[in-house]
C-alpha cells in the first residue's frame, strides 16, 4: 500500500510517501512561506523521490488538527481533493497523536504541546504508546502542574516558545531533540496506516478538521450575542 501524507497544521510544512509501514521519502520545510505556496511542490517532490506516481497512491492522509485553522484547511482541502478524484480512502490524523509518534518508545510520559495562543496550548498525555488524557486546550501552567514530579518528554512548537518555562518547572521535564520536536508528515503516514489496519476506513466526505476550540469568528459572534 502506498500512502501520501501531509502536515500543514503548524509552522512546519511537510509531505511524505510511505509503502505500508516504511517511510520512502519526506520533504520538510520550516520557513515563512505560506503552506498554500509550498505544499503542492513538496508533494510532487516527495512522490518523485519515492518513484511513485500519484495514481499509485492507495491511501491519502493529513494532520486534521488541532493546529492553525488556516494551515489545517490547506492540507485537508488538498487531501480531500486527491481522495475524491481517485475514489481512494482519506484519513485525518490528530496532530497530537502524530506528534507523539515522533518519540514513540520513550520510557517516560510523552506530552505534545502546540501553541494555541491566548495563553493556551493544545495538548494530550501519552504513556506506553497510549493516550491517557483527553485532547485539551488549556494554559501551559496547568499542564506543568499536572505532570510535576513525573519524568516527561515534551515536544511541539510550544516547547520552542516556552522552553525556559518548561525546563525550569521541574528537573524531571525534558524537551525532545530539535530534529523530532515538530510535526512531521511521516508520523501522520504511520498513524494513518495503523488506523487503516484496524478497519477504520474513512473517505473524502468524512474527513473534517478537528479544531478543538471555536474559531475566532465563532468566538466574536458568541461575545456579541
């Protein structure tokens, strides 16, 4: 099975091609260019490096959130279009789940934290390969207090913004190596393949973003009411 995966959920833009559970190619960009500008050429390049034609892809996957609302819509829109045109399955992978796969096997608590602004982070807690908390949008300090005294490995873009705050909160806290600290499309692909193997099939029509909290427009409307 050939899998095309993309992650446009944050500052990083990434595309990957997998054959079953093997990563064949991955393109990764972390600069100021917009994802709508870069993701198309990155997909083409990843397919070319893997010597795979788009018509040979059996499963399409993307990070479905939480994350940047605009970024999510770019990746999800692309994957829905590919899946609809080819009538192939399309999977949305939770961004926090995919991040946790970056450090799968770590002998400690894994805590991905994505900057949600407004003083909050998107987060969940993982142990022994399993998620043991809800997906949440909460103040970072609440997360640090909850995990105090437990050997914990943090990753995600909030670790860059709040590095000193995390490391100074408890000597048991660590931050993942910079090569795996941010989102990667390869991890989205691994997660999508695992989901497919369980028989949990999705398609272009069921793929939707997971925002976790209301959009700014929705918050403004609620405040006005």
